[in-house]
C-alpha cells in the first residue's frame, strides 16, 4: 500500500513548451465542446497512472482554439506527476488565457482509484448556469 504521509512534499509537474494555436472567430461564436477520452497523468506519490475523460466547453469571442494543438497539449500530461485536483485548474487557466473566450468550463471525470470516482471542474469567465 502506498504511504501518503509525505504527500505534502510530493513534487508536481506541468507540461513545458506548450504551443496552443488559435484562429480568428470572424464573427462566429458557436458553443464549442470537445471530449478527450484518453487523458492520463501520474499520481505524484504512487506514480500510478490516473486516467479520465476530459470535457472542454467554451464560447469563443475573437479567437477559436485549434483542436489538434489542444489534443497535443493534453497528451503532454501523460507522464507528468500532479494531483487530480490541480490539473483541471492548470488546463482551464492555459486554455482561457490562450483564446480569451466569454467563458470556459473544463471537467475531468476520473476513472476509479481505490474505490473512489472523482470529478473535477474548473470554470472561467461568466459561465452559464
């Protein structure tokens, strides 16, 4: 069994060298929703893979995110050590700053670990109710 007594000292990592590509919205502002079913990262203590389905929803203003660059960014998390609870915030911050939408919601439905199924959500901007 993994000893989590030193978890407050665990080293966390985030992807480096991220390039997110955007293109002009040109007066188009559809509600965009993507689902990436293969999201993975590492627990910073046990180094076991955490897996989940990530859903990204946003309402663009001036810029639209190019989906392949977002997918490539999400794939960069695969061997990064970080807490589930932090990762959703990190992703939301980066995507929001890259495209500056009206609003953005990032949700990760995590696969069961130790009998607990977690769901983490981060919202940015004036999100709908």
